[in-house]
């Protein structure tokens, strides 16, 4: 009996798919996706899995969304969890949760572990819907898919090998002017990348150094996971800056303008109580010189001037130091160098401000003694404030605390106490010498 042509064709196709899954995958790239699924359903799961994972990641993502539950379970139940995470990460969260619910518990948990990244890491910032091609794809292949996607945001396409390892990139502008038959390996250039566990600050540093608008994210095996675009990075950085600003002034990072009143009170009140305690501490310092203030009442007028200038000096040093820590421009071990710089800045600025203040106070109070005292105290308090503004965030970082959370409150306490102590202490000590009455 002569076998039917259809039977022979089917047998030959299965033989081809089984022995040459990589070539078969390349052939199927030109076939409609619903047809690819039909082919995969007719194959043993091992063969279907080998073909599926040799397809382009973009194609695989579309197929995962389209395939029925039984086919998905058959293909992914025994998948390498790292590979499974890379592919599923391209889906939206709802689809990922739904698909993971179909898999064995252990496989599902392991894939979830790979998918979860801390909020301050590159993995959390990346977009997983990145356009990838193989090195032997042609310019025509790229243009055909880009036209199909219709995404105007595509500026670069990334080249991977059959294992998903990042090889390089090709700018779309270069593709547009190249011959259709040109293969991508001949156009490919180096692609600076960042590990998924790298911090936001490291991402900023690499993008600034390489002068690029987007950066691919890879795992420890150099597999391409996604891409971080400049606009996403800017948006997240702005968000973090506003959260740090809230934290510095005692408002919770999670609080928003329309948060519930109870939530806002719960986040703010503890820091207000801390701030109240530090304010009483500063008041106690003033109380130590009650007799001096009673005798020389004009000193009370100038207390806010000294405290204000030292506070501004400390805040400037604090802002610069926190930025340096955030961008990793400075390390904890460089505390002395940073502190020395801020002391010198505080001293020079203090001398300049002291001269101006002394002149104003001399004409205001008609007292050379008070002018000298406030000038000296201005220099002393600004030097201490600059030192404190540098040391406080570095010290908090060294003991594992978030510098943004309490640096400002601690700094305010230090600058107020030092300002009051230097001004009133000098006035008390030098009152008889300088003839302050």
C-alpha cells in the first residue's frame, strides 16, 4: 500500500523539526503565528520546546499569549526557570500571574524569584518589550518587522545569539540606509549594557559615560532581559528625588498629595515630635545665657541671623554630599576629604558673610564689640555647619541608615545649637573685654 502524500509530508516535516530545530525555527519565523502554534501542537513537547526557544523572543512572547493552557503547560512545566522568567517577563503582570498559576508550584516560585527586582535596581526600571534580532538576519528582515510593529520609538535594535546572549546593537538609522540583503553582523556595533541588579545610580553613570539614550539590561550570563530608556530613568529619578525631599523634612516617602489624612498624620507626627525635642534642646542652650540676653537685649535680635546662615551653609553641604553618595561620586572612606572641603568652603564663605554682617551690625547696634562677636560666631558656626552637612549623611550611610530620612532634622539641631552657642558664648566671654553693654 502506497502511503498518502499527506502522511509522507507530515512525517518528513516532523523528521525535519526533530533533527533541525534551529533551522526549523528560522523557517517558521515567516509563517503566521497561528500556523506556528498548529505545528507545535502536532509535535512531541521536547521537539516543540526546542523549536519554540529558537524563535525570536518577540515571536515567542506573542505565541505565549496565544497558546492554550495545555500547550503552555507542556512547554513550560519543565522549562529552565531562568529562561522561562526571561520570556514571561515580556508579558504584562496579569498575564504573567495567570500563566504562572498553571505551572507546578516549585517552577512558578523560582520564576517569580527571577522576575522580582528591588525598586532601586535596573531590573525594576527596564522595559522587557525590546526588539531583538539574530546576527544573520538581514536588513530586510528588520525593516519588515519594524513596519509591522509601527513603533516610532524604536531607535536601536539589539542583536542576540540563539541562547539570548547580547552581541551588539544596530541603530535604525544605519539600517535605513543599508542594502536590504546586508546581514546585521556586518552592521553591528558594541552595545554598552548594565546588570539587572545594578543600582539606579550605576545606570545613570554608565548612560552618562557612554552618552546613550537607552541601555540594555542583562543577567549574570549576559542574556538580554530588557532595556532602560532615558525618559523612564528621568521619570523614576524625579520620583525618587521628591521622595527623598519628603523624607528629609519628615514626611513619609509613600505619602502623596491626596493621601488620607490619617496616613499623612501617621507618617509626619513622629518626626514632628522628634523635631520638637530638638527644638527644646536648642532652647535650652539659649536658656544657659539668659543673664547675658537680659543684660544685652539686642543679642536676641541677631540670633536668627546666625542660626539662619549656619543652617543654609549646612543644607548646602548636605545637598552636595547626598548627591555625591547617590551618584557614587564619593565613598564612605572619603569622608575626611569631603569634610575638609566643606570646612574650607564654610570658612571662606564665613569670612565673607562675617564682614558683611559685621558692618551691618555695627551701624545697627552702634557697637564694635557686638559686630566683632557676631562676625567671629558667623565664621565658627558656618565652619561647623559645613562639616556637619558633610559628615551626617556619610555617617548615616556608614551605619546602614538612609541619609535622606533624618539628615535634615539632625543637621538643623546641630546648626541651631552651634549657632546659638558660638554667638551667645562669645558674647558672654568677651563682653567685658570688648565693652559690650
